[in-house]
């Protein structure tokens, strides 16, 4: 055997393939003796050659190498002739080894010389000169292989400058500056690419490079989030074109969702909404920066890293700006007013920002359409999330409509002297309207029948019932909770006309049950109610006589009557048993009118009946009820709250039933909404009073003055309900209601504000008692919660309740009542002098 070895040392640590070839003088050919690999570019490679020509002939050999970027051939001096191992065993292998080692040392030296950065750069530049059309793809491949080596790029630029080649030198300089100084590198690259685009023939990938770096330069130089968001479509188009040419960029693709978040942040108005999108963009950006080292070392990765660094600064600055900015929103509350010599226009100023607005000055713009009779409004401080009405007195100079203009100046944490302008149209209602007596349609406190014209809203509740009560599943129990006189019964009586035809509601007034004791009488009554509901759809069913029910009422109801009733229904129809005031069942059991086994049977019926659903409607959640009877429903019931009417539904209830004979101006509507909050009973109470008053005065319109004039009568008519709300309140709740009624009703308060105010009257409660009482008042719909950051503030939601409390209750009376020990709800407040 003949051994040949070589030491490989690659300065870039690339994998190097080396092939040994030996020369056969007899044939004049080079014979391939095999390939070996030097992992990471370092190591010693050895070949054992079995057959060589002539024993006395020197051995010519050469090495071919390839590291993925450079290829070449090295031919060392010929090796010594092969020596017979028997004759020369002791000497010649030593001589041979020394010679091969000498050759290997020379080869190692040649490898190291050819891999020096300057030589590699010159060799690569010569390759580019020989293939100018392939310059850009070769440059991209080399950039990836060297991982953007700064030394290589500098040497490449120098090599090109020595030859007077400005295009290659500018490309190398631009790529060198791209990572550390992208603001300098990108313009150099885009300028070089513009010149390259004029070369003929056109260099390969020129359009691709121009798209990437032109877009990158625009994204880097965008001065704000607004301008940056406008470039999102351009970025998306770039990625689509790269995908079409099978040249996708993972780095740029991962950056697109960040731009999309920034674009969405510019499409919303509220500061909170903008911050949601900006925070999402910041989170995506941080995640991408964390994973950037895992991406392939390509040009787009370096460009994306530079963009992320710039965007991070923009996003941080914008978030800080928004957090320190007061964002004022103005709305005109009086778009329709009654024309008179002097009339009032009201606007609402709301701070939707994250910081308070200070030293707000609001003044009307001069206009020939009206004369201003009021001085400018000055508001020293408007906290975030708060609103403030501002009113001006004007004298209209036109008879139909005019544009009202308003100018604002204010300060916030970020800057002083901010300005904004607002304008909206005001329509004048003529005071002299032909009067027609209006039939008063309102019935406060009386449930509306199924076809009443006074029923408005509740679409969401009807959809909830239709979506959840129709299936043949075991989860067939719905519980609707609403405070007293919020329209629960009116809603239930409307189910027949509002639900799909496959749902057959059976209204059951639980207060009418239990007149005669016993399960037999109860289920006999239920059977008749089901029969009556079927009769409305022209379905007749016989109800067994009472004596049949007495023997085995549950068997008769479940095994005989219900199957007969369901057999008469259309396929896939569901019988919907609707129990109004369902808490009555608990009282019937406690009073001995029904046995406790009634609840066991109801549970069995709910869990094992098909085509049968249940709706329980009341004022309390099951968890709040004292007995364990209702625990069977805990895990199978869906809850929904019957709340007040939406502003739109309440406005329709106020205006449509009396139109066109009675017209409300906007201030009157706003006042009604503020004192009722859309509570159905209170809206009807107010409207009943105002229609009655308008008929008495012979007026065809209602103004805010009319509403104010009728408040005393409204409080008198609703006395029973106001007293009911008061009696249901604990001593702490009464103290808070009294405090809220006597404090500034236009503001919201922190719990400590109530504690401080009550303390002035020697009425004391612990912070936990106050917070718990406020939460109960919110649950009852009497007070509302305004959240600002991590803190909560509270305000009166039902203005009429506050007016009634302010008229009939005082803190001095409350203090005296507590001194006399009249607290009967187990929640006595601490008052001065108590022992």
C-alpha cells in the first residue's frame, strides 16, 4: 500500500471536500482515488492506494478541493517511487513519510494562503467579473455563507474600487453598513440598484433586490406610526411577489403582522382601542426579535432586524404619547330645540384619553345664524373617562336650522395649548304647533300584553332564548334574572310572537299556583296552561279530571299528558315551560302547600325529557336563595340578565307612541335618559306624566323645562316603588344612597369619597362594608361603576331614585335613626355616641 495524507485548515470553518487523483504515465490519465471530507474545515485526510504504476517511477498526484464557495486544484511535488516492503521495510517508509509530510505542509500553507480574507475577496470579485449577470444571486449566496462577514465585505469593496468598479463597491459598502448603520447603507444600496437597472443585459434578481430594499428604505424612514401603517399594503404586495417566485422571506413575512397591528391602531379613534393594537404589535415585535437568531443568515434577516429596532422606538414613543394624552370627544346633545327668543344648546365633553385634561376653555364660534349670550366655559380639570355637559344660551337669528361651532383649548401631560374644533347642525322646532289631544298610551307598572304597541327592544334576549332553548339536549334550562319592574313579564308574554315556530312557549304565572294545596292540583293547573297554549295554535287536547291527578300526579303528567301533548306538535318542536316568579315554589314548599319531593320530580323532568325546555324567571340568582332545593339546577342552567332598555329602544318608547302629535326636543330626551337610565317602569312613569302634563297645558312639544316641572309628580306617582327600593336596602346601602343624592350628581366617586362625606355626619363604615354595599347597589341597577385604570368609581345610575332620596331622606335623619337603633338588617353603621 501507498499512503498519502493532507492536513486541511479552512479559516471560515466550512466543510471541505478533497479528492485525491494519481497520474498513470502509461495511459496519460488521472485516476480518481476517492473523496474525503474535512468536517468544519479542519483535520487530516488519509488515502491508502493499493495499485500504482511502476515500482521505480515517481508518483504524481494532486488534490481537488471544494468548500462550497471556492474550488481549486493543488498539485504537490511527485511522491517517491513505491518500494517493495520486503527489501526496504526498515528504511524507505521513513523516507516516504518525511516526503509526504513535507508535501502536506506545503499543501496546508497553500490552503491557508488561498483562504485569507483579502485573497478570498479578490477571488470572489474575479468570479463576479466573469459572471456579471449572476452578481446579485452570487452576492446573496456569499452573504449567507459568510453570515454577512464585515471583513469580507470591506475587502470585496476594496477589491472592486482598485478595479474602478463602483457598482460592486457600492453594493459591498451598502451591505456592510446595513446591519449597524441602515440609514446610510440602504440609500447606497437603492442608488446602486437604480444604476444596475440600466445595465444591459439586465442583471438577474435586479427587480427582486429593488423591491426588497426600496420597501425596506421606506419602512425604515417612515417618521411616525401613521406613515408606517400606510406602507402595510406595499409590504404585503412584496411578500406576495416573493411567494410567486418561490423566494419567500421568513423574516419579512413574520414582520407583516406587526405592520397590520399598526395599521389597525390607526383605524380606531379611542385611545384605549389604539393601545390594544399597539400593545399587540409590541408583543409580536419582541417575540420576533427573540427568534431572529434562529432564522437563516440572509439579506432579508439583516434588513428585518434593522426595521424592528426602528419600529420598537416608534411604538414605544406612541404608547407613551397616548398614555399621557387627554383625548377629548365632543357631542351635541341638542340637535333639535324649540325656537324661542333665548334658547339653550348643550354639548357633552368627554375625556377618552389616559391622562386628565386641564384648563379647558370652550367657547362658541361667532356665526350670523345666532347671537351668543353666554361667556366661554372654563373647566379646570376633567379626569380620564369622565364627561361634563356644557350649555350656552343663544338667540337664534334663523327659523329652521343652523350650524353650531365650538372651539376648545386645553392642556395635558404631554403638551400645552392643544386645540380642537367641533361643528354640528341644530334644527329648530317651531314653538307654535297645532295642538291635538294625545291619548295617553303609557301604563307604568302594568305588564304589556303580547300585542302591545309599547314594547320595544329586547332583541338580544329573544335571540338568547331561541339559540339555547330549541335543541333536544339535556342542557335545556334557562334562568332569566331581572330586578322588579324591569319588564320581565312583558318580555315573557311576547315570546309567542317573537320565537321561531318550532318553540311553543307556555307562560306560567307561579303566583297563581298553589291556591289549592297538593301536587295533584298543581299539575292539573299546569296541564290546563299547556292546553291553553296549544289552543292558540289550533291544537286541542283533553285535560284529565282533577280526581285522576290526585292518585298519581307526577305519573299522569309525565307519562300520559306530556306524551299526548308532544304527539300533537309538529316534528322537532319543543314545548317551552316558562315559569314567571319562580321563587314562589320555594315558599309553597316552606308553607307546606307542596312537598319537598316536587323539586326532585322537576330535576328528573329536566334531565330526562326530550322536546321539553324550561325557563325560570325571577329577581334573584339561585346562589342567593336560602333553600337547597334549587341546587339541582346549578350545573345545568344558563343565566341571562334582563337589564334596562338600550338607549335606542328607550328613545323609541318615548317618542314613537305619541308621534307626530307630541315632539320631544333633544334636551328633554337627554334629561329623561339621565333620570331613568332606560329602566322600563321609570320610562313609562315619566312619559305618562309628560303626556298628561302636555294635554293639560295644550302643548305639542316637550322641553327640558317640562321634564323638570313634572319631576315632583313623577316622584309622587312612583312613591310605592321608591319606598320598596329603600326598604330592601341595608343601612350601609341607605347611607350611600343618601350621600350620593346629596353630593354632586354629575360626578363619580371613589369609595373613600363616600367614607369622607359620611364621616362629616358622624356616620362611619369600614371600607369593606362600603365596597360590598356599592356592589349590591350595582347588582340592583341603582348605581353604576366607572372603571379608570385599576381603580373604580361609582355614580347614581337611576336619577329618579337620587331625587326621591334627596327629597325624603337626609343624613341627619339617617344618623338619628342609627342612634335610636333602627338598623334591622344586621348591618348597623357605627355612629358617634354608640356603645
